[in-house]
């Protein structure tokens, strides 16, 4: 087990998904942004790329991206959990 100083979000998620059934782990793979939210994220990304994003929009984009990274990690850990069973 990692020390407190070296503990990562991936380590924590591993603990969360470790005891899930295969069906539960598989159902986590369906947790995603809906189409409207994806459209909003793409609009923010385009504004960011053009350099016309406001500070408020940039904060929102950063939050969406962090949650997206969390979902990616959750999906990876769920897949890994399924393979280990």
C-alpha cells in the first residue's frame, strides 16, 4: 500500500472498484457525459483554441476536463478490475 504522501487518485479508485462485481464494474463504463454537455465542452475548446475564451469559461472548461480525466481513470480501473476476476 502506498504511503500517504505517495497515494494517488488511481490508488483510491482501485480500492473503490476492487470489490465490485463484474456487472457493477461493467455498468461504470456507461458513466459518461451526455451529448449536450459534450457539445458545450467542444464549444469551450474551440473558444480556447481561438483565444476568445473568458476567464469564467476557462474555469468551467478546466472543471469539465478534470471530471473527464476522473471518468477515464474510473473506466480504466473498472476494466482492470474485470480482467482480474
